[in-house]
C-alpha cells in the first residue's frame, strides 16, 4: 500500500512537473541561434534570434508587467483571424513578460466598438485587427500609429512589406506610410469541383445541351453560369442521395455578401486600359468629380447576372453568412463557390470537408462583355482580360494612437508576421489567414516548397491550383480598385442593403444601384466632396 | 420653523431622484437635441517623442547591451468641430427612402404584433381562469419566454427558422430569405415572447373581478359571449389600455429581434426605426441624423402615450 502511495505521489509529481514544463517553455533557445516557438498544442515554429529581433533573448523580458489588449472579429481560439492570437499569446507572453488580452467582437460590432474607442479617446484597446476598408476612417483622423520606425530598428521581429504584391502592400499603408502589420491576404477566387467537371458523362451531356465543350476551369462568367445551370438540381455528388446545386453564395445582409458583387462585377464594369484615367480601370466613382459609377450599365448587367447565378443555388442563401455557404460547398452540395482563401484550406480539413483532393481553384472568370465608360457602349470580346482583386478585409493589426504601449503591441503583431509564422498561418485553414506573400507561393513564382504544404495535410492537386489562383489574382494586370476613403464602411453598407433587396427579389438590379448611387451622392456631399475626391484619387492612384 | 424643516426634508428625499432624472433623462435629451442640429467632426492631432524608459523605482531600463532603452510618448490633441446646420437633419428625414421603409416596417410590426399579443393574451387568460388540468405547471411554462433575453431569442429562432436542415426546414417556408416572410418571422418571434406578459396581466385582472359579480352575471347572462362582452371586457378595459400602451411603447422601439434574427434584411425588409437610428449613429457615426431620427421616434411615442392616457382617464371616469 505504501509502495502504491509513493508511486502515486511520484507519478503526480512527474505530471505536475511535465505540465509546468510544457506551460513555461513556449520558447526554446538553441545555442546555434535557432529558436523554437512552441504552441499549446505542441506545434513548433522554427525561427532565429536574428529574425526575432534584438529585444528578445533567453533572459530578457522587455515588457515585463505590461498588459495590452487587441480586438478581433470573434471566432474563438480556433476561429479565423482570432485563432492565431490565441496560438501566439503564450509565446509572446513568455518572450516579453507581458500580458495579452484578446477582445473578441462580432463582425458587425467590431467597427463600431473600435470607432467609439477612438472617437471618444477611451484608449481601451492597444490594437485592432482591422479590415483594410476601415483605413479611411482611422488614418486621416489621426487614430492610427505609424510603424515604419519600428520596422527599421532591428529590435523587433523582422518582416517586410517587400514580400507583398503591390496590390496588398497598398492596403497596409496610407500615403506612403506603413500602418498595418502583415497578416492576412484577402482576395476572391473561384472554387470548383474537379471531379464533376472532369466526369466524361457529364461533359458529354453538357456538350449536347449547350453545344460546346465544358471548359475547365470556366474562362468567362457566362460559361460558369451555363455549367452552374447544368449541374443545378442533379445529384452529381455521391455524398448524399439528394439533388445538388450549381453555385452557392453568402448573401446575408451585413455579413459581407456585397463582396460577391464587387468581385463578379469588376470584369463587367471596368473598362480595361494601359493606364488608370477617367474612363479606364475605374470602378467606384468618376475620379474627376466623385460621381458614382456604381449604377453604370456595366454594374447593372453584373447584378442582373448575379441574380441569374443565385437561381442555381439554394434559395435560403439570401440569409446565409460565410460559414453556411462554405459548409454547403464543403459538404459537396455545390459545384462552385467564389470566395476567400479560407475555402481552399478548409477543403483540406477532413473534419469539415468531404471534398479534399477534388477542390480545385482558379482566378475568377471574366465577363465576355464589358461596359466602356468612354464610348458608353458594351463591348463584346473573345479574349476577356483577367481582373484581379483584393476583395475583403485582408485582416491585420493596426496600433491605436491611444495605446500606452505601442512598442509592446508592435512586438506581438510583428511576431505573428515573421516568415515562418506567416507560412504556418497560411497553411492552416482554421487560422483564416489566406496566402498572398511571396514565400507562401510555390516556386517559381514564390519561395515555398510543395513539401511544406503536403506535410501540412494538403492534397497536391488542390494546393497547386490554389496557390496559382491566388498568384494570378494578386498579380493581375487589370485590377478591381479597393475603396479606401473616409466613409467606406457606410458606402459599402448602403450597397450591401440594396444588393440584398435585389437578391431577395424586392427590387430590380437597376433600382438597387440607382438608389445606391443616390445615397452615395448624399454621403459624399455630407463628408465633403473635395476631401473625398482627394482621398479617392490618392487611394486608386489617379494622377 | 417646522414647515421649513419639512420642506428641507422633502427636498433631501427628492434630491437623488431629481439627480437621476437630470443625469439620465434630461441631459441626454438636451444633448441629443443639440447634436441633431449640429455636424460633429472629431480628429486628433498627434506628435511623438522618444523618452527614456524607466522601471518602477524610476531607474533607466537598459537593453541587452547596457544601453538605456527608450519609449515612444504620444502627445494627443483631440479636436472636435461642431457646425450648426439648423434643421437640415430633420429635413433629411422627409426625403430619405430608408426612413420611409423603416417607418413602414415598424408600423406593420406594431399593427400586427401588438393586437395579436393582446387577443392571444386575453384568450389564454380566459382559458387559465377556469379549472384546468395541471394549471399551475402550464402557467409557469407559459411564462418562460418572458424571461429570455430578446437577443438570445433572436439567435434561437435563427436556428429554428434555418431553411436548410433546420427543425422547420421540412416546411419549405423561406422564413428568413423572403422579405415578407422575414418580417412575419420577426412578428412571430415577438408574439411568442410577449404574449405571456399580456396573458399574465390579464389573468391577474380577471382574478380581480369579484366572484359575487361574476356569479350574478352568470345567472343573468344566457351566453358566454354575453358574459364576456357585457361584464368581463368592460372590467378588463383599463388593464387592456395599460397593456396596450406598454406593448406599443416597446414595439415601436423594436430592435433586438431583427438585429439577431435577420440583421434587418433581406435588404431593409426588417429594418425598424430604432435599428436604422442605431445603424446611422453607431455604424456611420452620423450622430446628428441619428439623433433627429430618435427625436422623431420619441415624438411619435409621446403622441401615442398621450392619446392612450386620455383614453384611460375617460374609461376610469
């Protein structure tokens, strides 16, 4: 009995020591200069002392006793964008001696809480994981802390804007000054079911019905609509006995549904050209007078097209957020979804996805007809240009000018931005961090090796398509300009409500966009047309 | 002397209430009226300087190489500009299609939800005023919805109305994706939550009717309808007016359920006036316009309340 008691004590002591050791050693310093960053679940990210910066070392606690708080869209410890903060918290706390409070806010509330904190000068939060479209409301008003000086001191974890494509770099800076710390790269691509589109029987049937071979992937939106119509209502997926859909969309008002329209309409409404001028490569407003372009015939045609596409999916999607639409695709219920990078990496998560290995991706199709803003006529083309986009938030950290500890806050955000951390984040779908930086793309376009992704559980065909799709999206010659001016949130919210009314059949596409344009004019006048024009020209690079 | 002391004591006892009303009612009212006739812009001028980093005892903190560490000190100057714009915000209300839509949504909601709650409440109260099997238990169950937070109720019904695989999905009804059905769903949830309140008050009122009166009326009246129309309903009228008033005032402020259930959509199909005011003030930060909206809502509520109090006084008379 005594022996058992002693043994029990010994085991419990060992367990206690083991837990303590695990909890206390999230950072392992090696003599050769390498450093292992160990997360709670044992995942290890290898870096170097040099990459971590001179502030950190085995016996240094540069921010001992300092507490910082960071806001983020709510998602929990394994949620998109919020999850990585939880993963890096113990590492950062051990490295610095500081304490991190993660403040999760619902997507619809985040902007409001941030602006209330900044406008009232409360200073409750040190940093915000912002969407890039919030910049117009925070930077010109003096609420954001510039980080260029921190980046050059060598004291903090090392990362650089140079690893970003220009399209993403722009979203992290304002008038040439850096404010955002690298984290996420948002853009929408097309996901499709490789197996369905390659099936010889379906292909033969499609050719018979539509008179041309099913292109894989579809090059134009019109081809995609045909394919979507073709598959809608057929049971082409063997995961369940029910009929499946063509395209699934996330259209709930206030839940990012308007991004679908932005990405899709770009190739209908943008007049491609070698330079950005009054008529070419513009999308939101006329850059000479801030008159809205959102109700141009190209935009209206695009919205009417989106209504058609919506008919090839479940009608309930009018009330769906991202999660519901993504799950529908992941369960094998639709041939297409066009959305963010999360979908590609979630396809690899077999606890949620039934389509690993058949989840193909490509840059978004283009319209075979676009509106020429100069001639005021539609142009039909046999070779439509590919239009890239950075649609979405590219969610990343920005430090508040009310922060009492900008140094400590920056040390956290930059720790999550170092190359090995950034690669790990992009490889794991649940993090919500999408690829966009050179070292995340496969060779020869980037520096990543296929093996890294295969080791992380990716199917080879899926990851090759996925990274190629994103590379083409971020490096396209023609681009959907990003709206980053004061009031962006309001402009988009109005658009969102009108789009939702159209998709639910309440009003027509033209009515919706005319109403949007009318309200946008009022917003512009209220905020000051000249000021808005200046910011808009600067945001899109109009000279 | 005694009178003076009494006056003083009265003043002291009233002071906390007066402070409360001034702070939380009068001041916000006046302040929001002031905002509604102004355009408010806030900005911050910032300068930064490097200062030595000091530890708790005031000594300089050194880095690994022994050099003193510095810290950035941010000097902030908040600038708020208030420009008087007269009644521009109130004029905007007249031409704003979003306001028109929100008034329509709120009106439909109030006109359908409140009478439904009253009628159902009376019917249930009449039912529970009789001898009934497991009456106490059923009454307790009936009251449960009142205790739920409206926001939580909204999320709960979001799950119930979920069209793909939700518990009611087999009905094939577009509860949340069709504009008309979405508004109906919001009304349905509100009826579910607030009918028990009406029921509870009416039941109490019914039980307050003297037994002698009811017995005498039963002897004189030939039908149950006659009993209800000639005795019960007139006796309940003051209570009905009070409940109607309370429910109207609450229903006009509709916010939580559409916020959680539909997000105001599809489009603006379930966007109420309060929701629009919230969106305008705390999403677009157009505080002046949001205040103007709130004032309009307040005026509407006050007119209704005044009318009902007049009616109440008449019924008592």
